[in-house]
């Protein structure tokens, strides 16, 4: 006879097997993740209702971090508490993390010329992402203004400081001047457990202080510490999913002159390869940190350390936030002001994606104007690959990894 504890243990094991199945099949980014969660977790296994899943996803949309990863973590938390949530998180990110680590290390042994068509292909993905995200933006004067402003300012200043300032400004504007058709809720939050939020802030402050201290006293240790701090900080302010994170990494690791951890070609290669990887798109940080350690002169072991730093730093803030907020969700969802701030945050985040598309196209514009650096492929090849990518993504429902494989194969054979 199965006791209640035995039944729960069996159910948890089956749930973790289903999470593993999702982590191996969820190719295509957040747009595909939620439908897959709906199919597997709601309709097939009935772990959770459709309403509950959509509510949890709504919660994660108003939090910084990887929204679909947080959604899956919240489902596991609802089913079995923090322990099951943490194990589910590890299983969900494991395949993507291992693959992006493999890709980062493989750059030491594979001729980068084979990946020369990945850059235009990645640009096609970003352009399509910008178009899709624009479709979900509310077509109000305030939202359009915030998106254009965020695009222009982040393109002009190339500074990591612009991200938190613009996100806060966007939230403030829509709260103060947006649609106020709601019933105010002044009930105070109760039974708040501050441990996870306090830990999130403590890690951020400690990493910043440790980075400043080691910069002058232990330069060899300083770079990994500052990589952690940079990536962790991005993890605390990435609203809007992986496409916004791409923009942040592009600005902070590529365009920001004081750092330049990656070249644009290396970033594009990582972004292109990511399209063939199942699971969370935030593992672009795994690749970026691994390549950054290589650029700073560390060997393969240093690259492995960088990949680990990137993975932990990018997923930890969102995990701590969902562990803090989920127990309060039944109270938070009664505050309409939370959703109103999201309109401004999403508009600004969409502006960041537009700016990322501009940054990725700029070298091609400069090259045509005669001011750019020599490129590994000519303009005709670039246009062909770009158009092919956009047509593939717009008119077919085939998985993205097929496009990535064809693009790499073309680079090898042609």
C-alpha cells in the first residue's frame, strides 16, 4: 500500500522526468516554451490547470529574469515546494548549458570561417524577434514614445547604465500617465519572508565591492569576479526575456568600449548557435562568459569556469526572485499598479531589441559606406542569408535548429 509520502515521491520523480523531456525538446525560445508547457504539464499530465499556468506566466512576465524558466520553477514550487523547484530548475537548464559550453570551447578547435554565415542568420532572428515583440506592445502614444526613446538613447550611449534608468523611467511613466481604469488596492502585504530578496541584493553588492577590490589588488582574479557581477546585474534587470538579454550583452560585452569582452562576430556566432539549442535562451550568457575568459587569456579550464560563472550569474537572480515572490502571488496579483508598470517596462524592453538590431546591422552599413572593417563574407552573401532566414522563420513552422545546421553546412561546403 502506497503511503501519501510515497505517492508524492513517485509523482515528483515523474514530474522531473517530464521536465527533462521538455528541456530536450523545447527549441524555439519562449514563444514555443509556453505552448509546450501547456501541452505537457496541463493537458497531458494535468499537474496544473490552464488558468494557473497562465497566471504564473503573467507573474513571471512582471519580474526580471528568464520568464519561462521562472514559470516552470513556479509550477514545480506549487507542486512540491522549494526543493522540487530547485531540482526542476537544474534539470531544465542543464542540456542548454552543456551545449553552449561545448560551443564556447569548440571555438578553440573549429575554423571560425565555417561560421561566417551565422552572423547574418542571427541578425534575421533578431529582426524577427523585434517584429514579434512590437506586435505585443500596446499601441498607445506613451508605449510608442517609450520604445523609440529607449532605442535611440541605448544606441547613442552604449552604456550599461542606460538599462536600469530607462526601465525605471518606463515603469514610472505608465504608472503616472497610463491607463488608470482600475480599482485601487491599498491592502498591505502580509507574511513576507525577506530572505531570498535580501540574499539577491547582498550578492549583487558583494560582487560589486569584490570586483572593485580585486581590480587593484588581485588583477588575475578581478576579471572573473567582474564578469560575474556584470552578468548577475543583467539578470536582475532583464525584463522581456532572452531578446532583451541579447541587447544587454551586445551593449555591455561588445559595444561598451571599456570592456569589449566579445567581438560582434563572436556574439553573432553564439546567438546563431543558440537557435539550435533546446531550453532557456538565457544560456547565451554561458557562451558569452566562456568566450570572454578566452579573450582575456585564460585557457580551456578558464573558459569552463567562465561558462559556469555565466550560468550561475544569469539564472540566480530570477530564481531568488521567484522564490521570494511566488508565496506572495495571491496578494500581489490584486495590485493593478503592478500590471500598469509592466506596460512601460515592456515598451522600453522592445526599444532595447530595436537597438540590438541596429547594432548588428551597423557594421554592414559601415562596410557599404566604405568606413567599416573587412568582413568574412561579401554583401551579396549577407543579403541572401538574411532574406533566407526571415523567409524561413516567417513562412515555415520547421524547427530553428534545421536552419542553423543548413547555415553551418553551407559555410563548410561553399
